[in-house]
């Protein structure tokens, strides 16, 4: 299978984990569920703007959707990432993955499913997507 398959499925797995988290949060509070989903949208946009938009591979991104979003939303030039850009990525990920933890762990089975989905996504990205990416500025880039 090719990197695009793993890029798309990894994003899908993260998406399913976010849906699981949102459902659990909505069971406790509609307002917090809406806030979580709105924050996820903003977090993903922050990641796309701060990280994906500076990737030289965004036109051929194995994650497809993020590359196309980066091309459509901005014309940023590829280059090294600043601390602020990396901080935006970390904050976006903390919102997506960290914020729902108190609610998820009230339902341990769903918390485990959430983390298993994300673990598989990370493995797919590291083992199948990253090796084909030429973004030398990425902190996870491995020199071949």
C-alpha cells in the first residue's frame, strides 16, 4: 500500500477518536461538546497554517486533505519552523488529544479506544508517511 492510503487512513483514525471524545463530552454538557468541536476546528486550522503551509511537500502531501488545505488557505513559503509555529502545533494537538481526557476516563473503554486509534495513526504516519516526505525542516524528519 502507498503512503497516501496511510496518510488518509491516519487522519480518519484521528477523526474517529475526536468523534468518540466529542460524544463523551456531549453526554456531560452540550455547551462543552460544542466548545470542544469548535476548538478542534481551530486547532486543526492552526496546525495546517503553522506547519503544513510551510511544508515543501504540501502539493503531494500523503495526508491529501491537509496539503490541499494548506495550498488553498495560504501561500506561505517553505522554510524552518519558528518556536511560535511549533507551539501552535503543540497547542492544537493538546486541545485535540489532551482536553477530552477527564471526560474520556469516566468511560475507560472509550478512553482506551481513543488512544489505540491515535497510536495506530501515529504508527502509520511514522512508518509509512514520514519516510516518503522530503520536508527537511520537520522536527521528525529522518535524514536518509
